[in-house]
C-alpha cells in the first residue's frame, strides 16, 4: 500500500508540474502577443502622427495659396474698376 501511495503522489506531482508548465507557456505566449500588438499600435500611432503633420502642412499651403488668389483677385477687381 505504501508503494501505491508513493506512486499516486509521484503521478500527482508529475501532472501538477505539467499543468504549471502549460500554464506558464500560455502566459508567456499571451505576453508576447500583447507586446507584438503594442508594437503594432505604436507603429500605427507614429504613422498617424506623420499623416497628421503632412495633412496640416498641406492645409497650411492650401490656405496660403487661397490667400494669394484672393489678393490677386482683389487687385484685378481694383484694376478693372480703375479702367471703367
């Protein structure tokens, strides 16, 4: 009977060890997946920031060109009035 108890405790310990190994492997896998997702989010945020800067610069240039167009149009209107 003593041998059966030792075998049962040994088997229980072995299965407990397997459970801990599987649990730790799964935890490591989850941590790596989260780290990879975090890196992807950072890349996406950097890309968004770059696109936002580009869009802001494009908007500024468009406003500058519109302002120049208005100035030219005003000058032409003034010249047309002087001719009449």
